[in-house]
C-alpha cells in the first residue's frame, strides 16, 4: 500500500523561481492537507481541502497556492519562492473530518530556497 | 484552541516500558486525544487515539485520566526503532484544520 506519496523528495530553488509539489493518496480520502515543518516551530497548516475542487486557507497560507482537481491529488504551488519558504513540507490525508479520523502523512519534501 | 503540554525529552532503555505523559487541562468533552510519532526524516505516523476509555492497539496503549485532563502513551517494550518525537494532539469536532502540532517529546532509547 502506497498511502500518501509526495514528489519530489528534495528540491533546491533560487529566489523568485516557481515550483509545484505533488501529493497523491490511494486511500480514497476526502480530506487533504499541506503542512510545513520548521525547526522549533512544530507543524503548521498551510492549506487544506475538504473534497475534490475545494481548497481553504490554513494557518500560514501566504506565498502558496493549492489545487485539488482530482480527489487523489493535492498540489502545492510556490509562485515566487523566497528563502523564508525553506522548510520540510508534509502532505496528509484523512478519511473524514470526524474527531476520531486519523491523519496519514507522506514522508515530506525538503525544499531549500537560496 | 485546546492545548497540550508534553515534556521536551525523555530517555528510556531498550525492552523496558515507556510512559509518555501529556497534560490537556482545557480539553472539551468532545475532543479526541490523538498521538502521533515522527521518526527521523519521516512524516508523522498515527499511533493511537481515544476519547474517554483506555485504548490498546498493536503499537501502544493509551491511558486517559478519569477527568480527561491528562493522558499517557505507553510503549510496553521499547525498541531502538521507537526513538522518535511523540506528539499528543487534541482533535475537536471543528475539523482537522484546527489540529495543533506542538513540539512533542523527543524519546531516546538506550541499547
């Protein structure tokens, strides 16, 4: 079982470049999330989606855009990368939004912006 | 948002039980207690969750205080592969967008 797959695993960008991070899940989950993890900051929610064609802002959405054109995929875009966006990015999914529905995470994308 | 408090770090020996505490004094009646762990260079991994009663699964046990203001994750026989950061999180009915992942407890296992 693949679960949640993130591509790429590593990426180095120059300031001002753009890129898209792909998250794919094969569990037929409705809910998908993008987090970033920085040293000493814990995980912070960037954007999330409650179903195909829907997206919503999380705690730290500025500088990022997302799209959920297909249920199984959730894309995170950086239009003009900045050094402050150097981080490890994690995608997650869950079957439902009920309080007892656990999140399933991918193994992350390590992004460095120089 | 309801918040949890965990020790920054703990240390234990291989093959011994480990009790990881979590305080959540502002928990509401509908909040579920979730535990995740994050191994080095990996994403967080779901461990266990519960509401009021103690819970067991193949990975761990969750003991919840009667007043629900604290809980304890129990690893019955720690192995070196259990070395990770453990997060105690409250999940409320308003949705996972309200999840707060704090600093967690960094567990070190000595051989």
